[in-house]
C-alpha cells in the first residue's frame, strides 16, 4: 500500500515536472552557481525572460507556449553533458550550452540525436560550415570573426598599416582561449605584425608573470580572450602597469559590466568587441519590464535587464523564437520537432524590418542562414567602457571580418573533422 | 648589468610578494589544522564569505534581499547608507566569530573523536553550504572591494631604479597592494606568534594542538578553543579576502584561492605558522622565476600552476611533513 502511494506521488511529480507535450521546450544549460555564476546568471535571465515575454505578450510562438527547462551546469563540461542527457527526451528543440567545452562534447551527440545546437559567438568555430556540421549553428559571429574584427579595428586606428607592430594575445589557457590563435597567426603573416601569445591558466586570479612580461615587451596592442575572473584581474593588472586602456581590447566574452566594475575608474577606456547592441534603449525592454519584470515573472531578480550578458541571452532567445516561427511556416505545423527546428534555423532570415517589428531595430545585424553557412555574416563592432557613466558605448559600426583568411581556415578545419568522422558533405 | 638581469630581479621581488599573498591563505589552514587536526576545505570559501560580508556592510546592502523580495513582493536592496570601512571590518569580524560558534556547535561538537577523514568531509559540506548561503545573503554579482589600500605600481621604486638597466629597463615594478599585503602579513604573523606564546589562551591553544586528551585532563575546554581558533582563522580569511578581493573584485571564484595554498602547505608543513610564510615565499619565487627563465621562453608559458605542485611533490618525496611540519609517527 505504502509503495503504491509512493509510486503515485512519483508519477504525479513526474507529470508536473515534465512539460506538456504541446509545449515548445528550450533547455537552458545555465550556470547560476560557482566561479562563473556571475556571468551565467544574466545570460540565463535574458534567455528565459524573452521566452516568458513571448508567452505573456504573444500567447506563445504561433499559439504554442514556450517552456524553458533550466539545468545547472556550473560551467562544468561533465555536468553539461549530464544536463543534455537528462533534458533531451523532453522534446528539446535547441541547445544553447554557453560553454565551448560543453559544445565540443555535445557536437557528436546532438548530431546523432537530430537536435540542433546554437553556440552563439562561442564553441567550435568551423561549425559555421553547414556542409559538415548539419546540426550546429554559430551565427551571427564566431571566434575567428572576433579575432579578425579586433585586428581590423587596430588596422583602422593605425591608418591601415600594422607592419612591425607588436600585438599580444592574452588568452585563457583552454580550448576556448586557444580558438583565435590560428586566425591571428594567419593575420600576422598577412599584415606583418608580430604576434606574442601569453596564456593564463584557469581561473586566472594570479597574472603577475603575464603582466610583467607585457610591461617588459611593451606591445602596441593587447587582445584578450578571457572569461570570468581572468577578465577582472587582467583589467586591474593592465591599469596597475599603466597600460593604455584604449589599446586593450577584449573579445565579446571579456566585455561585460562584471569585467570592468571591480577595477573602478581604472577600467575607463577599455574596449571590447560586440555582436549585438549594448544598453536598454530598445522598445523590447519596455515590454520585458511590463510583461515579465513588473508582472513578477522574471527568471531572476530583474536587476540584470540591459546588461551586456542579459542582452546576449535575450538575443539568443529571440533568434531561437524566430527560427521556430520559420520552422512552423516551413512545415505548416505549430508543434514542431527538433528536426523541423533545425530546418527553421537553417532557413532563418533576420531582416531589419523583422528586428524593427520586434522592438529591436539595430540591436543586431541583419543576416540570412543557409545550408552552407551556419555562421552568419560574421559582423562585429567595438564597444568602450565609460567608467564615470558606468556604461558601455558602441564606438564603431558593425564591420566585416577577413573572409578570405577565415573561410579558408573554416574549410580546412571542417574538412579535417569530416575526414576524421567520415562525414559526407551535404548541401550539394 | 643588462636589463634582463634587472628584470630577473624584478620577477624575484614579485615572486616574494605573490608568495606573501599565498601565505595569507595558507595561514588559515595551518591555524585550524594545528589546533584540531582538521584540514579545513572551507578555508577558501571562508575568505569569500568574509569578503562578501565586508563589502555588503560597506555598501549598506540588505542581507537576503532577493529572498525577501521574492517572498514578500518587496523591492528592497540597500539601507541607503555607506558604512565606514573600520566599522564594516568590525561587524564582519563579529559575523566570523558567530560563524565559528555555529560551526563548533552544529558541526564539530557532534564529530569529536571521529576519524580525520570524517571531519574533512564535514568541511567539504560546510564549504558548499557557505557558498550557497553567501550567494543567498549577498547576491552573486561581482563587487568592487575598496578598503582604501592603494593599487598600482609603486612610482617611487620605479623612478628611483629606472637608471639601473639602461634604456630597456623601466625600473622595478612592485604593486602597492602587494607591499601592503606583506606589511599586513608581517603584523599578522607577529601577532599570532605573540598571542600563542604570551597569552593564557594562546598557551591553551598550544596545549590543545600538542595533545587533545592531555589538554582536556587539565581543564582546558576543547569547545572554547575550537571557537577561538575558527574565529582567528575567520579573521585571517578576512585579511586574505580583502587582499585577493582587491585584485579581482569580490566574486565566487575567490574561493579558488585555496588551490594556491595547497602547495604552500605541502612545502611549509601543515602545522607551522612560519612554515606557511616560508612555503609561500618559496612557491611564489619558484613559480615566477621558472616561468620567467624557462616557462615563457621555452614551454609556451602558463607553467606556474603545475610548477608549484611539482615543487611540492618533490618536497613530499624527501620531507613528507614539509619544511617545518611535525613528523607524525602513528603506532598501530
């Protein structure tokens, strides 16, 4: 009798915990705890809040409610894979792991399971080649675009000539941090600058040796590929050795409020790349305030709205929602499957008109995904921190990366992956 | 002398300074291990919790604000005042003493006479609890630590030594924060040694450290001593939290500074206060010089973490108890 009761309770719990079959399920492999939690929280809040907005304001996507299933990874690859395994059977439409390590582990799994994965601005760069990576998408920009856009910015500052200049890459000594090295080496050959590579071990709390080396070598520019505490320490150390902040530029994962606030006024002038707008001066945020935050339905405390990483999470959710709409139209059904979602992502067309209709005019670039190109246009811009106003300012327009260098590298790396995994190219 | 020679000296000086920062973390471990035989896994989290509490008090943050708001639908965040630093430090110390009392009453008291591994496991649980509790109490955003300690290269030292190595040498760089850390560490160690040598409580502490049973038999209260030791360790954690928090901001990765203390403890010994200092200096200088001379030029850099542990492992081979640790012989 007792066992029957327990079984009944378990059954009810399972029914409650599992989303209704009609829901569109979006697992959020988030990290709200641990050393990287401060960065994981705003992204997860933004990702979740946008789906809540769509549910509350638009009654779901095409009439189907969206359901976000959060699973805490702690930015740990093993836990991330466990999260994937425990959520995929819920009808997961797309994964957004927010970790290059987890992305690398999930690439073969999602491909075998037929579920799409969106690693927006992170993950395996060569996954931009849709001919090889059928289920992986990394639009609108990837690491190699980032590296090239940073060099383009330096080129622009130097009148198009960086021959003989010294540029240092300060990078997180991990798969993530090493991603831009090939591209920068190629760009170094092309433009004639001297590239120095300086790794920083996880977590990056102690960087004295690295910054003493930078002080000795006096590079003209420092590019940073950091995450978490590495960013804050690097910006503080740069200020300590009086390295000019406007010559110090971080990738988009090194350019949130969290990275600059601990250094206070010393961080003034620090630059970071961006793939979407900064701030909250867009109509969509009024809707988020009205339908989500003020209604008490925000994923977090509602205090992250408009921060860089919140915006990024929200942008990723918006792209997922637009892909669902595309898939629904393509397959003429509201209740789409992961395979249909993949088709929707591959046919995604983000136009200026669409962005304006969503209350996000100018928030990100317009682009079109194709079977061959899962990486989008690779556009990026530069932002700069104003310590007095405590806000990021966009200081350049969206600009292209060096397609001749990057496309060759993507073709080379994806061909090696295809050969190793015996993958036949598609899209022919 | 060439500029490279002076840069080597600069790296050596910075190694010493970094070593002091490691020692500050290691000291907390030593104090608790010496008095109770517990390897306190939660020491790094204690530094984080102390730093979070200090910044919270300074900024007039309302503890558990997110929880209160979520339950009662309020919109509370700050009291609306800034607390002077010395007052915030005082209140943080009171919190750390309260924490020590709670740990003794609800954790250690129930584990007296248990195997060391049981006590170690309890501190792992304590670490996870404190991390979550700190998150709930003060929020998980990255906070600026500002207690008025100057940061940045010491200009006087740079300018007065710039002539040494010719045009390519820019003078010795030493961070002001590191200089202050060294001064605080010196005061801290002197105070701790004087406390343990010349006060009644200090002698009781040493007695407990030498032999629990014998100390109990002469009327020393083990429970009181544990509360005192954990309180002192909480104070040391606060100093470490201030110094490391000033570098990186107060955030949850601060708890990982404990990883930097482990090779220091293996080198200096788990039971020696001077050992924690000497061990820290050896690790700091060793890893920085290795990175400067071999790591960066020949191995691609980022050798510091593994070099510190390799050095500690080497010491373990020849002197398992560390440089100043007590040789423990257990009879079966």
